[in-house]
C-alpha cells in the first residue's frame, strides 16, 4: 500500500536529512582538518559521524513494519543516544571548570550544555520505556517529547545569545557555527516533534 504523506512523515524525514548533514559535516572535519586534530580527536569525531548516520537511518526507516528489523532499529536508536550522551558528558569537568558566575557568557554556555544533556536523557527515557507502552503512559507520552523539545529549543536560543552577543562559537569558525549548530538542534527538535505526534493507532509492541 502506498505510504500516506502526512506532516509526521515529513517531520521525521526532515530529521533524517538534518542528522545526515551533521554526520557528513563530521566526516568533513576529519578530511579537512585531520592533520591538525590528534588521533583521539579524530576517533571521537568519527564516532559522532557514525552515531548521527545511525540516527539518520532511524529517521528514514520509519515506515518499516518487520518486527525483527524494528527491534534492531530500536536498539540502534537507543545505543546512538547513549553514545552521544556519553560523548557530551565527557566534557562535564571542563564545562564546570569554565563556569564563572561573575561572567554571564560562561553561565549561558553551561546552561546550553546542561539543557542539551537533559534533553538527550529525556529522549532516551521516553524511547526506552514509554514509547513501547504508550497506552499506559498517556501523559508522559506527551510531556516527555514536549519537554525534550523545549530543552533543545532553549539550548539553541542560549547558543544564539552566546554567539551573537558574546562572540563565542562552538565550531571551528563563525561560518561553521552559523550553519551547523542550527542543523544539530533542528534535527533533535524535529525528532521531538515526531515523538510528540504519535501515530493515530500506536501499537505497544511496535517501536515507532
């Protein structure tokens, strides 16, 4: 049967495109700047590229119905989120050391960092626990994706303030910051919207 094109379908495909772009960007970093990056940094960048490629694959396989594939898809998505969270978490000591309550820009940066961490954790909890039992968690199935969306959006806004008011960019140069940071956040915001709008007839045994 032909796939019906719905707003939810377009949202998840948009997320897939954005995640794919972010993955390709990290490959670009390795190719373009590899000689200036230590081996450890290249390995981390390669893992990030791989995880976002898996998120893109997750987004572009939303119509698959084979239960075995769906179970693999679910596991891949969870692993990707956990790895991305862990990679982000590894910076926590540096972020805390950077925090200086007398300097607003450090507060803004730390706020963006911790909001992103919290949003990833919310998405993980939602997909690992709630999504398979949507009828049992009617409120959580709405509150958690909405909370994740607001956290990602809030973090994005803080990074905008950080860049345009304080001149602090989180990529190698201003152009990359202006292009890639929106790609990163809009990918996760799109994913959160997708989860916020579950299918009309969600089946508890099928990962969405």
